């Protein structure tokens, strides 16, 4: 009998929703636990590893890390289509863990930035591949939604626990002891995924986004409705980006207590877990009554500006910081889920893959710029005792932007349809 090389390999067996959910949810629980062990204390880690680090380096670090963990998948779609799920999914985790482990090993800040980029790429690749795995392995929308709901819970649990671990390990004479733990968390997750994901699964052209090209940006700019939603998303994401940059720096200057520092992030995550469904029910009623998604995006932006205004007025008090976090959490609950809804509304006339590329470009740009401003400009202002002026300035920027986009009208969009949306990768940390 001739060699069987010409015989195609057998297709992977169908997976039940629990067979998919258990490893994917565990992946997100562990990987985002590692992520939230680093993100809230990244400015502190940088200054401890590189004592001479100034505002520009801190802001640049936050920018490049945010840009890569949110946006790297925009540039590597072609590569991911050539890799099997069983290679790409744990591969991203291994790369992310290696990047974090290597962070303190060089005295050169440029090398530090390179390792941050490596970590961000690994996180992005893992996240986009997990989304594709769920889409490929499960054909029923209800089964997919079951898994994505589990992911959302896992991300927020990690967001509540990670900062506690981070703030207790970073204090003291050896702050970098946190990083081997983070690397171990990523590598354990990679081992679990390797054991649980079947071989032979590979994304097709319909499963992954196309690589970012200039034509996509031209399309965003040419359509008035897409341009408006994109710019509103950039502004809101810029304000959201203050939380893990300027606010992180603010609370390190506000208190030396690791428990108090961690409590702000845990408070934020707990509020979102407790209240997101109620806020979503309210916004759904508004959509049914004819309110457009942009209205609720602007409500979120106004709530963001209120949070920053509290910090401007409250000075260096714990009460003002907790009040600001409460308002910030409310803003997230309005803004973050509605971003996907607003872009999905364009899916009547455009491919959904293109629509969600619009979303990712806008949110990545805004949050990355917010991280840079919160790291570089806020720290510079705080060093000259002008922290309240920074909060007031950013708050005013958000308020004026909300007023501009609220008053500026574009041609009416088609009625809002329930999107048959591509499930977006959950936004770290609080996607609703």
C-alpha cells in the first residue's frame, strides 16, 4: 500500500462547551492575575529597577506596554493564521512570561522597553488566539457566550487579586521578586493550555482579523459616523488610561501602605462585578427607547471627567481618591461595553472583522496616549506640586470633548441591530 502521506489528518473531535471553557477561563484567570500583578505597580517597578528614570521614560514605558498588549494582534494576524492554536495559545503565554522575567536583567532602559514590548506581544497573541479558539471549537452562539461570560468573571477576579499581591511584593528592598512569580504564573497557564487544547486546530481566513493597513485608517476617517464614534472612543480610552498611569503614581505618593494602595484596584473591580449588569440593563432600556450608543459613550466620558475633577478638588486625601474610584468605575460600566455596541452598529454595512478593527485601533490609540500622558505629564506636574492642575486640565479636556461631540451631529445611522458580533477579547480589566 502506498504511503499514507497523501491522506489528510483526521479533523479534531468536536469539543463541548465545558471542554473549551475550563482551559480558556483558567488561562484568563492565571494570565490576567500575572498581568494585574504588574500593571498597577509598573511605574514603581521601573523607578526601583532604574533609579534615574524620569517622567519621559515612565510615560514611554506605559505607552509601549499598553500599545503592544492591546494592539500587537493588529500586526501579526498573518503569522497567527500559519500557527496551530495549540502552538500560538501557550506560545503567547511563554513569551509574556519571559518578557516579565527579563525586565530587571539590564541596566539599559531601552532594553527594559524591549522586554516590555515582548511581554505585551505575548499577552496580545494569547488573547486573540483564545478568542479564535472559542470561535472555531464552538459553533453555537449560546455556547460561545457561556465561555466569554466565564472569561469576564475570571478577568475581574484577577483584577481584584493581582494588585494586592503586587503591592505587598513590590515594597521592601527586593521589589523585583514579583517578576519571577509573574513569569511562573504565565508558564503554568501555558502548561495547562498545552495539555487541554487539541492538536490540529488552525484558524482560517474567516477566523482572524486582517493585518492593519493604511486603507483601514482611511475608511475610519472617510465615514462621518465611523469617524465620530472612533474619536469619542479615543477620548474615552485616553481618560481610562489615566487609571493605571497617573492614578497609580498618585496613590504611591498618597500612602505608603501596600494594603491601602491595593484596595483602590480591588474596590474598582468589585464595584464593576457587582453593578455592571444593573448599568447594562439601564443602557439597554435607553437603546430600546431610541438613545444612540454615542449618548452613553458621552455619559461615560462625563463620569470620567467627574472622577478626575474630584481628584483635582480633593487634593491628597484618601476620601477623594476612593470617591474618584467610585465615579471612575461607574464611567467604565457605561463606556467600555458600549464601545463594542457602538462599533457593532456599523456591521449592517461593513464586514464585522473591519468594524472590530476600527474599535481596536481607536481604543489602542486612546489608551496608549492616556498611559503616556499619565506617566510623563502627571509625574512632571506632581514633582512641581501641580498634580491638581493636571487632573483639572485632563478633566476639562474630557468635558469639552463630550460637549463638542454631543452638540455635533452626523447623518442618522440605521436603527440599532442586535450585533451578531465577533466576541471581542475582554478588555483588561473591566470589560463588561
